[in-house]
C-alpha cells in the first residue's frame, strides 16, 4: 500500500494482475480491492493493457539470422498494427467501461422483520451491498457470504467493521432468492438477510 494514499501501488497492482505477488501480499491486495473502487478500476485498466501487450508479443518474431530482418518486419507489421487498433479501441471505449464499472446497483440490507426485510436487486448487474452492522459483535472485519436457496455458497468476501454500516461490492448474480450472511472471520454467523435478484435473463 502507498503510505500517503492508502491505495495499492502501481508495481504491486501490476504484480497482482500477473499473479506474481506472494500469497500474503495477494491476500492483502484482495482485501483492499473488495472495498476500494478506485483500485478495482485501476486493476481493470492494467489487465487490459497487459492483454494488449501479450497480443503484440505473440505476433512479433525475433529474426533467426541477420539478413532475414525484412521478412520479420513484414510478418510483425500486421500484428503490431492490429495491436494499435486494439489499444485505440480500448482507449475509445474505456470511458464507457469506466462509467459502467463505477455504477454498481446499491442494495440496502437493514435489520428488520417481516417481508420488508427481503431486499431486491436486478440480475446481470454488479451490486454494492450496504450492510447494517448495528448491534453486531465488534470486529475489525466481517466475512460476507451469499448462498442460494439450497445453502450453496455462490460468493464470499469481507467488509470492514468500522461504524454502524459497511459496504461490499459483489459480482452480478442470476435470478433467484439468496441469503446474505454476516459472520465473524472465524466463522460464527451473526446476521442473515434475504435478497431476491430479479430480471429477464
């Protein structure tokens, strides 16, 4: 983490994207990515750039011997041009991707009784779960689980335990009824919310 901004440094973000961080550093980066939208967006950008560069490298060949550089140049020119087009397309569409990534659907999960306690959300859209932590046992962080109607876990993450509320970003889910569980890191479940995902998929 950068000491002044608290965000993941560029070098560490690139190493995480290439899966070159140690297990401990990768776990620390993942915990930060769960709660930091800026770093998630930077990770998407880094992975797009890395993919473009890998594509470029796969199309270029080192000449076998001196004197074959013309053939290498002609073979490498087409893939390199394709990469330039790909990079240009990514740059042109990045603002749209960025806007889409910056707007997950917010779902407020509050401790209530009765049918009103089941929140609803759209399918095929990333979610930002806003969790009511009022009255829970104090903990620096909580484990968040989403399970389906049969109790099968479909996602797991974590959120910080500061204040009466917490939030965590989760990937899009298919239509169905789910349960969001808040638990202590060691596994004791403290609270459960109903969540109905609706849509036309």
